[in-house]
């Protein structure tokens, strides 16, 4: 033990001496990187989405496929362990507050697109003990997969079922890995991120591009001239479970 301690102190002293002698410029010369924001990035104060199911219906599967391919979402093949970022569900389940008898008859069998609602008051952010789930300056509810400890508090807190858990290593279940987006590991939840990595490159979310008929509108909720606000001012829309006070930022035209 004494010998190991002496070796440790000797090495540590040599390192400290080397840093004190070496000019700061040489020490930092190896640190390179461009940290300036991309001037082509799409910017907003508060991103939001409108899903027009009248227009989107033919493109729903294409939207799901585009999202899952973009973000390396695995196809587990087991309903109990499935991982999903966007998916479809029936009206009565997604909109229990709106599903009175007549609406249930009209829309009950119709499948609606569902995803993380990127709430104004996200419950998932409040319960995360490591801040792995956080809200960005532009209103997107993000995840730091490396900081996540897999407690699943966020999954319990989310009233929209927007998160999936990796019960096993997802990588063997990805047909074609997209090298531009990181894969995840076993033991962490994941969800839609409004394609934040694409916005940073000046690109719209993958699902928006895949909706060829203009079924998904994406824009700044705080900009009165944005396409999102123009649609919200001209169309009747509903949201999921607004009574909970989370203030979801995904709106639906039914």
C-alpha cells in the first residue's frame, strides 16, 4: 500500500509540475472545436405542432417510419417491450375528456397519431432526480440519455404514455443504423424530441417532411405570424387531457 501511494504521489507531482511549466497556449492547443451555433438552424421561442388528421391519414405510417428510422428506434417485435417515438391509437383512448357518445361513434375506430406533447408544464421534468429530462429554451422537452439512471419516474409521471423503456439492448433490433443519431442502451427510457437535432441543422422534423399532404404543421407558438398560429386561429382544434394542467403543445384538427 505504501509503495502504491508513493508511486501515485510521484506521478501526480510530475503532472502538476509539467502543467505549471508548460505555457497555457500549448496546453490548450489540442482543444479544438467550433461552438458557434449553426446560422441555418431553425429557431423559435416555443415550438408547437398541429396534426390535421383529415390530411394526415394517408401518410401516418410514412411519418412513423421516417421518425423511427431517423432516430434508430428498434423494432422489438414484442408489444410488451416495444419502443416507440410516435404511434397510433384510437380516439377514445387518446382523448378521454372529449370522447362523449357521439364523438365516440364518429371517431372511435379512427387511428390518431400520438407522440410526446412537449408540455408547457411537463410533469416528467419535475420528477426526474438527475435532470436527465429537461426543458430547452425553445420549449422542447429533451432527454440526456447518459445522465438517465433508468428509474422510470418520468414514465410514471407522463399522463400521455409518451415514453418507452429499453428492457434489453435495442441495437440488435435496429434494421439499419443511422450514424447521425446516437443509439441507446438497455435500461433507459426514450421519446420524441421534436427532432431537435434536425432543427439545429435547419431541417424540419422527419414526420413533418413525411406528411406529403401537409398534415403536420410545425412552428413557433409564441410567434403570432407563424403557420401554427395561423392554423390555430382559423381551425377548431383539441388537445390531449388539457384538464391536467400540463398545457400540451400538440394540437389536433379532427
